[in-house]
């Protein structure tokens, strides 16, 4: 079992995404640095996921947003929302309509997407299907969660 969220969890997602290059080719290329920001009561966890071409090239934990790539796109939301999304994907093999990245970000609540400029923000929506496929790999990751937001923040 791999703890969510952690670099190891996102590394497993990266390995799964890269394990089927033909699937990625059908979806098209992605050139994006995506920062996943998971907000808990006491702190935020930040993970940068880099995509280039048909591959997810890197995952790293960030100390703060200033450490992110200059053109990074940030998707942020509360720990409970991220957990619910991952649990939904695991239960159904993919996100149902109420738990897709599109649905969760469309009204900037409970998640929102930000970047330094609108063109970079638009990349999230351009690559949304690719990103959804990436997160749908959570169905294959043996995951456990902290018992509470406070345990996550520890």
C-alpha cells in the first residue's frame, strides 16, 4: 500500500502512465508542469508532475510554490476533495462524472486551476483528457490515506 499523498504515490502514477505508450500516443502530446496542491487544515502538500511529449517525465515534492517551474499550472483543493476523487476512481476504475477534474474545477470550487497567465491556465483545459487519464491510473495504485486531515498534515 502506498500513502496518498506522497512522492511515491505520484511516482507510481507516473510509471503507470508511461507503461502504455500507445495509449498516450492516441491521446496526443502534453507539455506541462502541473502542480498538485493538497490543502489540509495546517499545511499544504505540493507535488510537481512534469509531462513532455508522450511521457510523464518527473515527479517531485515542492517546499513551496516558488520552487515550481515558472510556467507551472496549479490545481488545488482540500485534502478531503482529493481523497474523495481518488476513492471514487478506485471504486469505479475511473472518475465518475461528479469526480472528474473538469467537474471539480469548473466553478473554481471545490478545486481551482491557476497559473501566471491565462495562456498557461488554458493548457490545463487543453490537456484535460490526458490529465484525467493520468489521474484515472489511481484505480491501479494500492492506496491508503491518513486517518484525518491532521494526520495528513503531520
